[in-house]
């Protein structure tokens, strides 16, 4: 029991130290003074949490040696240094706000630090729409790899010629990438049209019944525990600016940025096309240069490399250990490829 407790405390300490290093790094990279101040405050909270677990371990007679930040933290800071903190914030929020264990400092304090600095954390809806670039990139490449390795293995199982495997794999790459691009374009456009209709309806209600909208805004503030008098005062002041009132309603009730509405449909479509194509290229590329058994082995090695890269990237936003992500990715993809290889082999024998 004592060893299990020590292991749990060490895990908690590692998480807190990683979070402290992550937010301290984001503070150092941020060009926004208020955001940097908020990041530093969160880092201080995480260091306080880490100190708590060090004390708990000391009571059990166990040391807490310093370790360098995890690979996940170093990768996130590398990405933040090149693409900005907004690029990684959805992943950071997902990892550091995961309620894996009880901590001595409430994680809601993270949000308070941002409000105190004048920079509010985006709502979950906003994070889901405007900040999941990394997650979408990884999933798009994963879809391309898994679907195309299944197609290639199915053709290889049917014992068709290398030329046929390459042709089928290339066709699967192009067809899948086009399908993903079209689906993403339609999805983003449909989402934008929905939100535009919702915004129009709220704008009309604001014009026709401003008092009703004022009461709704006051209720929003009351839900934030600002108190009756403060909520009413802030709502009355905000309703004097219809544009600001509408902006608040859209952000709070719909969870979207009215200036963004999910981003560009064309950007999403083009990104989906290329990301799917990159993943789908791993299993088919060797068949464009090699033949026979060498092509099959090279395809498996190339696919394994792609899976390792994707699994490593996936662990960034899931918070799962790197080894677990890699094993799970290999297991799922191997199952899909194995099933299509067997079906291809059977159908090839029957049709042959």
C-alpha cells in the first residue's frame, strides 16, 4: 500500500512540475505582458502544488529528485516558439485542466489568473472551433494513414501486381483526400451558416426587446457569481452598446467568436486535403519505387514510422504516456490492416 501511495504521489509531482515548466516557458515566450503575467501566476500555482507533493513524499520517507520536463512539455514549447502560444493553448488547456487527481490548489484558479490579467481564457466552444489546429492535423494524417494502409494491405493480400497496389493506393490517397476536403468545406460552411442565423436572431431580439436582452445579460453575470447589484449594473452599462451586448451573447450562449465563426472553409478544406494525403502516402510510397517482397516490407516499415510520429503527436493533446499512445496506435492500425489483408487474400483466391 505504501509503495502504491508513493507511486501515485510521484506521478502527481511529475504532472505538477511539468505544468509549472510549461507555463513558465509560455510566459517567457509570450509577447503579451498581461498573458505572460497570467502564465507566471499559473506556474507559481503549479510549483506550490509540486511543493505539496514533495512534502507528502517526505512524510513517507521518500525523496523527490528533480527531473527535466517531459518530452511532451518540450515539444509544446517548441511549437509555441515557432507558431505562437495560441497554437498550443487548446492542447495545454486540455492537459493541465484534466482532473486526474485532487490537488491542493483548485484548477479554476487558472481561469482567475487570466481574468485578473485582463485576458480571459476562451470558452470550451471557442477552443473547439478556433484553436484545435494541432489536433485536427494529427487526426487528419491518422485517417489518411489508417485508411490507405488498409487498402494497400488488402490489395497485397489479394496477390495482385505491384503496379495494381501502387495504382490502388494512389487512387485511395487522392479520393480520400478529396473526400476529406469536401467534407470539411461543407462542415465549416454549414457551421458558419448556422451561427450566422443564430447571431441574426439575437440581433433582431436585441433591437426589438432590449430590456429582455438586458435581463439575460444580467443572468449571465449572476451565473459568474458577481452578485445581483454588480450584475444589474454591468448589464445596464453593456446594453448601451448593442454591438458589445450582441458580442457577449454570442460568445456566452453560442461559445463562438463572432469575428471568426469557425474559420475559413477553404483553409480547412485545403489543410484537410494535404494532411490526409501526407498520412496516406506512408504505406503507398514504397510501391512507387520498389517491387515484390521488398515493396511490402518497405511499406510496413514506412507505415510503422508514420504511426510512431502520429502516436507521439497524439500524446501531446491526450495527456496519455507516449508508450501507451504508440502501442494503442499500432494495435488499432494492425487490426484494420490485418482484416483487410485477410479479406483481400480470400477474395483474391476466390476470384482468381
